[in-house]
C-alpha cells in the first residue's frame, strides 16, 4: 500500500509538470521577445520614437521558417517611453517583452537633449535588466536604422552588436562595455557624466535593412562600433577620436590589449607592439590645501609583433630604447584624453573622486568649485613599460640583411 501511495504522488507531479509546461508555452506564444531598442526624438511632435527589434522565433530555429528575416521592427511614438511602449499594442498582436533586451541605442539628438528621464525609466522598469548594453548612434544617423540593420554573422543584430563591443574591448581597447547600471552611476559623479560607446552604419543604411543584405558576400551596410561619446551631466557634450578613446580606456583601467606603433629615434624605423597586460592607478597629491595634482601611473607589458627596423633585438640597450619610446607614446595618448575631458569640462575620468579619497576634507571645500578647478587641473604621467617577448624570433630580416 505504501509503494502505491508514492506512485500516485509521482504521477500527480508529472501531470502538474506537464500542465505547467503547456501553460508556459502558451504564455510564450503570447509574447514578442525584444532583442534591441532604438530611441529617437521627433522634434516636430516633441515625442520619443521607439523602435523595437523583435525576434521571429520560427526563422531563428530553422525548422518552421518561411525564409523571412530573423527579426522584425515595430515603431511607436509617445511623450514618455511607457506611452510609446503601450502604443505598440495597436500594431503588434503580442505583449512586448523586454526581459531579454540586450541592447539600447540612443540617437545623438536624444543624447544632446538629455538622458536623465530616459534612464529613470530604465532604472525603474522591472523588465529591463541593468546589464543591458547602451550605445549612442553617430551624429546624423537614427537609432531605428541601427537596430533595423541585418547582419550576416549573427542573425540578431542587437546581440551581434553586443558581441562586437565585447570583442573589440578585448582586442583593440578603444571601447569598453557600458551598461545601464554604469550610466546611472556615472550620472551621479559630481562634475562628470557618462561615457558611452558610439555606433554607426557603414554603407547604405536603406539597403542594410533588407533581406538581400544577408544574401550577398559583401554587405551593403554594417553596424560598426565607433568612438566614445563624452557627456557632461546627462547631456552629450562631444565625441572623442580613436586615440582619445584609447587614452580614456587606459586611464579608467579598462585596457585589456591593444596594438601600439612606435617610432624609434634617429630614423631607426618603426616597431609594432602588442599590449599584453596593463594596470593604471590614480593618485592625488597637493601643492597646497586647495591645489591638487593628479598623478597617473601606468604599468605595461608588451610583446613585439612587427619590426620595420634593423635594430638588434638581442641587445639590452635596444630593449631600453623601445621601452622609452613606448613610454612616450602612451603618455602622449593619455594627455590627449585628459585634454579632451578638460576642454569639455567633464570629469568622466573621476579625478574628483580620486581627490576625495586622498583628502575628504579638502574635497568638501572644492566640490562646489570643481567645474572651475577641473579644466585647469595639473596632471602628471608616469608610464613604465617592459618588453616581455618578441614572439617566435628576435632579430628581423632587415638586421640579418644589414650584417651580411
């Protein structure tokens, strides 16, 4: 009797599991899964234009596909984000589900008008994750075009762009991952603001949204990660160059790997280095109680990747020459980033927080005047480089030809 009782319990659990699974499947069929969101501004109507990149599951699985595009774009406008979201119910036969949103693209115009209200919604909404990646569309391009682009590698554009950010952060380090939570925290930095990756469409934006873009060996248009956008408070202030972006990544201690080209003295040629490891540290020292000096310490390990010189790499003096040249080049890039931030009067590098950690009482006195102090702030650079290896050979062909 005891064994039969347990059998009944097991059967009831199986039935309950089946019923729950059917209910979940039914609920899933009532939802439109959003992968990416584009946010533009309609100036004439003073409203947001929201574009939702929704996933067509049948096309992704490939079993019941009809040969259509893997994603579909739905657009709606409203004075607030939630109003635009609810307005999509007139167009979409399913509930818009934002729980799996991986990317949000903001237009340059929205960013220049201010993003504080937008991020209040993103922080408050229970569906959108704080780990959602944020991008700013390049000036003159619309966010809706970016999320509508079809890409050959990675069927879902939003997820493909997120992967591009992660990859370029590891290999080029002119960008780094910026999520909703990062932006919210940066908005609270006194005298500073967020720094967000840019994105633009390379090629023909009109043809890039068509299915033919997936059927050609050469894409008509492609979403490309671009330089960093620098904010003052919640408003976009300016765009950085490639070197300024790299310097910002270095100072914020987010450098993972990057190529570095250096010119040797006396016309000895050029060498391409690869940064293997990097560590950045900020310190604040004081000339007087209200005059801080920021010291940037960078320690680097390199690998020699290309040698366009006849320099003797077996000579220790040659290594010191290369390391000295690398120190100067890195310091030059760091200075460009600091100059850009001081010109924009935006402390995205968090020098103020460095001062606060060093002397809280001094920071309390200068906090209200930081917008005046920061543009004139003195910064000193300390770069220490070490060449660790030269890959599978040392002396170059040029050196061997020279000594023959």
